[in-house]
C-alpha cells in the first residue's frame, strides 16, 4: 500500500494522499486483526459497501484503541478531515459523506469500525429502501431471526416483491425491500412494515413481538418495524462491527437462510474469500429498485385499511 516509515506512512488514492498511522495497532486482538488488515478489508469491500454509503449522512462508531477500548459515536465530521472528505449540513450537523475509496480508507484509519446510514439519501425526503430489523434476545436465539426472515420472504414472494437479507453482524438479521427512488414516503413505507409485523405476530405469537421494552419481550424476537423511519439509521451492508469476533453485517443468499446460518460465519478476515467464491448477494439490488411493484402493494394495503 505504500512505503512504511516507523509508525505511519502515506498512500495515494485517486490523487489524494492518505496518512496511515499505527498500522500494526491491534483492532480485534482476539482475532489477531490489526489496523492494516482492516484497511485491506475496506479496500477490497469498497465496490460493495460504497453504493450504500454514497450520498448518505454517516454516523460512525469509532474504536480508537481497538474493540477492547472505549468507543464513541461520531456524526460531525472533524475539522481536521482532509479536503477530499465530502460533508453535508443537516440539522446543524456537518455529516461525513463517504462516496469514494479515499474517504473510506481515511475513516478506516480513524478506526471507524461501524458505519450506520439512514434509509434515504441526502437532498430527498423519500426512503431508498424498506428495511425490517429482526432482533432476537441473544445470539443463541439467532434462529428466531432466521424464521422471521423466511416468513417475510414468503409474504414478499406472494406479493411479487423481491427481498434481500443480511446478518446484522451481531445477533439479528435485516430484510431489505428496495423501492423506486423518490416515489414513496416514510408514512407509506410504515404501512408495509406494520403489516409485516402484524402478520408475523399473528402467525407465530410465541416467537415474535413488537414490544419495545426489552424486559417485557421475554425470549421473543423483536420485530422492529418502527426502526424504519426518518432520522433512524441501520448498520450498512458489509460494515464491520465492534464486537470481539470481528463480525460483519453480511448480505446472504436466501438459500443460505436456514438452521445452519450463523453470524459467526462472516468476519473481517473471511469476507474476501466468501465474495471471491460466492459473489455478492446484493448484486441485483439497484436494478430491482427500478422494477419493484410496490405501488400495487401499497394500493392493496390502503384498500384494506379503508375497509377496516
């Protein structure tokens, strides 16, 4: 990547210089992953993660001393950011916009491990996709998220919608339904997420809940349909997580969603091999956005509500 000089060196990406500091700093010590390996991961994963980060206000969680040290959330782009880092002012916050490799690597050098994005791009009030967040009580209950995602897949299939799914990189899963740009409001999207949540709970009341208070959920999987809203964020596809085992929020194929699926399968040090051998399960995501028949689904839901 460049000539090392003691504890820092400089690389050039798209004519921009990026200073890499402390390349040997342990980031995930239990996995033996240092900062330089994380930067290599970001460089490889850039073509797959950048389309989701592009033109979106970014909230990152930084771990300046690795995952075993303190962490902090960062929304405001720091004043010392290089000039190639694009920003966007929204509600008095100068957010970073990560639309290119040089910004991604600069963030990586800052040990921004988790990258959380809103459901819409800048300069629009319309969501870019609908996301259902499936949150079981613990990682050992991950099977509940698998079951919920498969039921959502059945519903989407019956409605001729094309869903995508990823692990959260922690203990749950998220189902994505891409929708045409600038076409549907968050209120309209909520009609669909609410419908899905009600369907899941009516079908399997012993397994799923929309109870917001954790202490009242018991061992049920929380169907967080409220998360998809203006001002909320979700972990970006292919973002690393700040847990000790270096998990990644990883898109998976639907045929992989079964009792054998585990979040521990997808880590910073294994994703390169996975993508080289299996490709990107979200590769058709952007094309699907243009053909998704969500208007028909919304019409049916509105008619259903009117009849009630």
